């Protein structure tokens, strides 16, 4: 008795599926604008996180002084 052949079909990720739907519903300019906006949001979050960390370091240095 032989084993049944295995088919390797990749299951799309959620983001891949979302981009496929996005490409059907929006023009390329809208897609580009949306991606640019999301990239800006992520960059703003990163900068905010960096600011909080810098503030903590400054407060630690200031409180450590005699």
C-alpha cells in the first residue's frame, strides 16, 4: 500500500489575502497612499517609543546626581 501524494499548497497569510482584496477594490494610487500612511504611523510609533526611552534615561541620569 502506497501513501497518498502530498500536495504543497501554500495557505495565504491574512496580510496577503488583505492585499489581494485591496488590489481588487482600490486603484493603485489609493493603495500606495494607504501603504505610505501606514508606514508613517509605524514610524511615528517608533519615534514615540524612542522619546519615552530617552526621557527615562534622562530622568535616571538626573536623579542619580548628588
